[in-house]
């Protein structure tokens, strides 16, 4: 294996290791209703990332349980504050969000289904900024409205690891080695 090939492969591997590879989407299955806890109500695709609330109070990147929540502003605020340990005082409600919509809210409550059943799923924005959501409904589980709470907090910046300095030193050493071999 030639030195040129080795340096090229090393540089390519280092560039891939140190660069972000683009945002991926999270798919969250909304499950549960009077028909049972595993009844699929809809699928939510979040770009770049979100998590759904489970019955045990934790959040999951692949599932959100459906809860019974009264659709009044007071009912939704009480539910979200109780489940998130936050103290939101305001709610932003979108009565006709469409199947694809965007949000910078910290939490999004999706009211699904029609009639007098108060089915809702709570999603946490884990992207720290603009979140694009696409909802695909199952039978009789269309999106009625969306309520937003708070503003997503961007994650702390990730510092360049110490390996970055080691990578630079290794590149310099390889360059000097190549120069030394070329002059010999």
C-alpha cells in the first residue's frame, strides 16, 4: 500500500469522523386508545428529532402514547405542566395545522381524532430549534389541532475534541515523513 493512498484514506476517514453527517428524521408511532394500548393511531415524522411521551412519564424517540386530555386551554396547560414539570402559562393553538407543519416550541400537543373523545399525544422538541413534523393518520385519527408550549432550547455547542489536535499533529507528521522520503 502506497504512502499516498494511506494519507488519502486517513484524511477521508478523519473528515467523516469530524463532520456532521446531516440531520435525520425520527419516526414516532402514536399508539393507544379505548381500543387498547397498542392500537396505532398515527405516525409522526420529526425532522430533525423529537420524542413522544409514554404512559410511565418518560419520553421515547420511537413511540408516543395517546392520553385523554380535555381540549380546553386550561385542560391542555394542566396536562402538559403536570407531565413535563414545567410551569407554562401560555399556549399557542393552531386549529388547522395541516399534515405537515413546523414549530420551535419545546412541547407540542397533538389532538387526534374527532368527536367527543379527547385523545392527544405529547411530543418534546429535542432538536433545540425549528422542528418539522409530518403526521400520517390511521383510520378515524386525523389531526384536529396542535397546541404549542414554550420555546425549544438549543443544545450546548459541542467542543472540538482533543482528538482534533492529535489529528492535526498526525497530518503534519505524515507530511514531514513524505517530504523526507521524497528527498532521500
